[in-house]
């Protein structure tokens, strides 16, 4: 079934400076799959890491993770929440007063179901009974920031410490059993999908004995600035502001930074990161991503959208895929952003394409790419849902 996962601000929070929830609560995945049973995740605050290493949210509250113990104790699914990015110190201050910048209002337990979290083999054939982790997003910079000094905004203080939260989460989860895992899938959607591209190799390096792969959803954002963005900061400039203001270079993939010594901030864009990635990646990505069309491209004509899709596909095939690379892709032509778990390409639903690729790793000649190659925008039929 077609599943839309509603994460914090994935659609609305990207539209401008505001990236906050109306009610200040964390927004977790909601299942639209009939019969999907929620799993109860327990909150864990990184209080010691916050005290000792400064692993804090924008407002100075501790980083956190939610944990669910599955039947498979050595197979883990780790999901990074999405929700846009800060665009200025003032914007980060506003965000710090919401669940996208503070852990103060987090509930002790949260119910999560559906899609990559689903606990049925039909909907989630690879990870249905795995141990699962949900990483809330409270730093505004896709877990890249590592600015030692607090930032003063008026009479307020905020912190850019997302990469410290990431490092603390890795350490805490290893102590909880992740260190003994033999299979780990790291994932996330939108800004969390970008975080998946950016940090997959760091997870892999931390777990050298495990089979670590990455499943970024709708995170292949291009290094692009719309010429007609008006008063809104174009995505390309916004991400370079994040990189500079949050001191993100140390939180970006080391191989990419080494390959771009004159401009390491290129490595905050997925299109550049995938060229040097070591951990196998299997992005779920629309060529006609609805958020990118409305914000990055900022041009809704069919001709411009088709050109955008061709450019995105060319970058995926040129930088991500290759004869000597293990990564694959599910590159669809349905206009959507995040959560299209179960749509099909040539009758193959997302979850089975991922499973086929995952099981084929290390096998010569295994299929790596599922793409609506010849399909132009718009394509309603490309949103067709299939069964497992």
C-alpha cells in the first residue's frame, strides 16, 4: 500500500524561515497502512553526553534517541528524522523553541508504525522484526554542526552541536548492543535523508564488523540556487550558510572533504558526497521531487521540471552508480516527497527492490537500478502502488 510518513515539517517546514511545529510536539511517522500495528519506542536522553561533550540541541537541551527492541537483536534499523534546516541565527532561535530544536517536551514513549518501520513481512520484508531506532532532529543542520562557542541572538543563547549529538548517539547505541550487530540499515527522510548521505560512512566506520548500508529517502538535494527565489534564501545558499555558521566541515564525510580541499562545503550536498561514499547506498528518490520542484527549482513548467529530472538522474547515474560501485537506486517519476513506500517501477514495489538489491550485494551483475527511464512529467501512473 502507498504509505505517507508524516515527519516534522518535511513539507511545510521547508517553505521559508519557519521550521517549527504548531504545538511544539515531536512529529513521528504515522501509518496509513490498514492493520499496521504501532511499536512502542522508549525515549533516551543523552544527558551525560550533553554535560561532558556538549551534545546539545539548539536550545541547550540534551540530544536524544527513541529505541524499540525487536526480535532480531543483531539487526538494526536506524532512522534520522527530517524537518528542514535553519536559514539564519534568528531562524535557529525560533526553531529552538520547538521540537525541532529542543528535547524538553519529548514524550517518554512514542508509537511508530508503517513503511520502513512496519512490523509485517509483507510491507517491510527486510526489516520487519529488526531492532529499531528513531533519532529526533533538534540541531537544524542535518547533524553536521560542531561550533564550540554558543551563539548569542539578542538576549538568547543557541548551540550548533548536531554532529556532537550524532557522535553521542553512535556511542550510546553501541553500548546498548549496536556494537554486536551484524546488519545495520541507516535511513532518514528529507533533511534526515540528506543526513543519511552525509553520515553513512561514519556509521560504517563505527561498526567495522557489521554489514552497514544506507537507505536515504528523498534526500538527494542538488547543489543549485533558483534564480527566482526572491526574499527566500535559495537552497544552495542556505546549505552553505549552515556549513559555515555551524562549523560543519568536521561533520561532513572525510573522503568528500579530502576530494574537495578548496571548497569542503560542497560536501553538504548529496550529489557530491555520493561520488566518494564507501557504505553502499540505496536512495529512494523521485526525479520530480515535489519539494525540490517548489523550492530548489522554483519553476513549475513541465519543460523545466523534465529538465530538472534529467539533471538529477544524470547526477545519480554519474556520481552514485558505476560498474565498480555497490550502490543502487529506486528512482521513480511520481511527484512526491518522502514516504512513497510501496510504489512500483515495472511492477516492482519499493520494498522488494530494496530487498533484491540488499541480498545481491557482492554478487556480480546484480541489478542495482530501478528507474522510470523514459517517463516524462507529469506521470500519474508512476504513483501506482504494488504489493509485496
